[in-house]
C-alpha cells in the first residue's frame, strides 16, 4: 500500500503548480483564474529511498520497485462549498476519497496572481477550508441520523455518530478519537474531519528557507499541527534538473529537502507508516505498511495467500544487510532472525517469507 494525498485549498493558491512539480508532469493546468481545475488530476510518484538503491545494488537485482504515493489535485474550494457554491459537492466528494489532506495556503504577495478574496490572508483561507469541511460533515451526520437512516444502524453506531455530531457542533476536533474501531466507523461514514492533514504554506522564492510573516501567523495559530513551507514555483523549476544540478541549486538557496521529500516524510509520520523490503536477484522492492503490523499481515501486502499460508519470516535489518552484503552472509554472522506470527515488522526490515504451498 502507498497513500493517497489530496491537495486542497482556495482557488489560485498554487495547487496545480505544486501538483505538477511533485508529479514531474504538466497534467494540471495552472492559470490565473478560479476553478482552473475542475476534475481532479491524479499522479503517482515513487518514494525515493536510498536503502532500496543499496539493496538493489547488493543483490544485483534485475528490477527495482519503489513504494509510491498518489497525489490528487482537487478543484479550488470557496466559502459556501458545503451548500454547493463553486464546485462544492463535487469538491467535497473528491476529498472524501483520499487518506490524508494537504491544506495548501497562499503565503506570498503578487499583483500578477489574483486572490479569490482580493486579499492575502492565509489564516482566513485556512479557516474557510476547515469551516466548509466541518459544515459538510455536520450535514452528512444529520442525514445519517434521520429516522429512516437510523434503521440501518446499530445502537453503538448511532451513539458514535451522535457524539461525533455533538463534537462538530461545538467546534471540537474528531482527531481526538484514538480507538481504531471508532475511527474506522467514522471513516467509513465518509467524514472528512477524521482525516489527518498537513498545513502547507506556499511562499515565494526569497522566503522558502526561513518563512515570512504569513507563515509565522499560521505557526502561532496552529502550533501543534503538521506544518511545511514550500515554494511551488521552485519545486516546478527543479523538476527537470539533473540530480547534481538540483543539489547545487538547492544548496545555493538554502533548501535542505525538496517539497516532495518533506511531504513524504511528514505523510509517513502522520499516517504511522513504515517500510519493509524484499530483495533478491530478480527484484528489490519497498513495501508500505502501518506501524506495528504483524508479519502475516505484512506478507499479505505482497499476496493475500501469503497471509493465509504464513509459516515464518526470515528477517535481517537493513543495516546488517548493508554491512554483510546478502541474506546468506548475514545468516553466517548470526544476524538473520526467524520471526513468527506475533512479530511486529520494523521499519527497514529486509524480509523473506516462508509460506505453505
């Protein structure tokens, strides 16, 4: 599994420019007018991982397959979207389909690019997005709890949805739910407020390494949120550069990580994801799983039959595989572990699964 990340924001904040840069494409039209994007643009991107490069080289693999992340460029949201304004209902239905949300807000001044509200105010922009999502979820829950719909729900589900509705009506965050069952039910209901999100500030080139007054305001207002500063224009410029040119350019402007790498790192942390590897002469591959996934479930990511027929996992840490150069050499040096059905797969594990035929 990878994860699907929706880029959400008001019109003309740089969503399509960022999408094109992240996906190294020109699929999303970027223009100086609202609702340039109508249908969502979708791009699948490899997750760069130097560990996989090393494993592939050591195993002399014929193929190398990275994990991936899917970005979705979603039409601009406006005030009143929950009541159908702009592309309201269509926009909200697209947001419901993603695993995590990038709240992209404009944090730069430019007379050349119009703002839908005539004024650069990222705090207000973010509040509009959050409010419209909140109102949409309240409307959805109210419909679910109508008499004719209650007949299809259990008492436990009715109580959970009513509690969630009360929370939203009182301006409370649904992120507070920490039990898996409740989160699963609310997610299946189609609530957007339950989805994890990242606030991404789109700045101009001169402020990409240090931020500006706009980004300071957001950090002060939302000190506990996942927060990234990106310049969509820079990301677009470096898309076509060769590795050495890209590294030189980034060094010159004081940029340590690309926007893509920042989003991947933050997204994996936000969604509690880990990576394990399989490696051999035919193929080296990265696989994405939730943290604390047990070995049979991890095997099932490769093939569902592997979970059903799981016997054991042979495991070597990436560090030991790199040090000794192969499974065989790691085994000779006592670094290969035999793990059973209760083993929680660790980030960086290189695994070989034994299964019944």
